[in-house]
C-alpha cells in the first residue's frame, strides 16, 4: 500500500489583499509579506491545507452578506452557488461578463477549487485588489519509490494568456516525437508538435491575437535556422 501526495506553492501578483482575495484564496495560507514587491505567497500542502469549493462558497457567502447583498430572493431553478455568484456579479457591475457567465454555466463547484476558476472570479469581482496573474509550481510524490509516481507541474495564469504544463506531458511529447522520427515519419512528428503548440495557443484569450500569433509563428518557422 502506497500513498501519493500533491503539494503546490505559488504567488498572486496583485496590488493588495482585499476581502475578495481573502474569500477566494484565504484557504491557501496567504503570506502578504513574502516574497513582497506585489507578490503574495500561497501554498496548498497535502493533508495540511484544505481549499474546496465548499470553503470558497462559504467565504463568498459571508462576503456578500457583509456587503449587504440580499441572498434570500433567489431563482428557485438556480443552485445556491449560481445565485450567490450572480448576486455578487450584480453588486460589482459585471452581470454581463461573458467569461464569468461561462464559468458559472459550466462549473458544478464541487471538489477542490481550481486556480483558473478563482482567477476568473477575482477578475470579475475586483474590489481594488488588482490581481494580474498567478504563478505556481507543484509536485506529486509517493511515500514509496514507485516508478513515475514523482513529477511536477507549473503554470502562469494571466489576463491575456495562461500556460501550464507537467513533467508527464513532456515525457509523452518526447516519446511521441521520437517514435514518429524512428519511423522516418516527419509529418507525424510535425503533427505531434502542432498539437502541443495548439494547446499552448489555446491559452491565449483573444481569438484575433491567437490568429495573429499563428501567422507570426508560421513566418518565423519559415525562416532559415540560425
């Protein structure tokens, strides 16, 4: 019997910790003094820190009530979580925010709260925190030296672009490229790289920017290698 754990640390890049930031990220052991210079440390350690959607929703509920938001009058067809977020959206004047609306529609708000969704909510409910990005690194590890039970991931979540990757992803990428080239299948190797790059480009928010980046990359790749 072996146990696998996942630990994560990172920073919130912002102006100041506000009630919204405390509600969304307070369960991640925020340290406003480290590392400083507009960055606030957070962590999520296995068997130490708990940061579930239930925790976040409870904190947002307390925030809404402190702001004097009426949570009693609600659409009976909406979940409590959806009602809460829409009430807060109305308070912050972002009731038409398409990104927030897509999140509310798609999410069940169950299990652990993910950083990407928390970032979207924070962007919509800006009470002066000025959150611009989240940078994080994490690792999973086993209490026994099992094969491939040790690895890591990292990511950057920003207003215009988000990029994430894991050690497992790059092991698979290298294996697939090598397998294709081992069969002299250059087109197959190119397809593997194209899928990987397409995944990165998917993190670019604006469609027009994504299209422009594709064109710029194609032009650069067509140039002779230095």
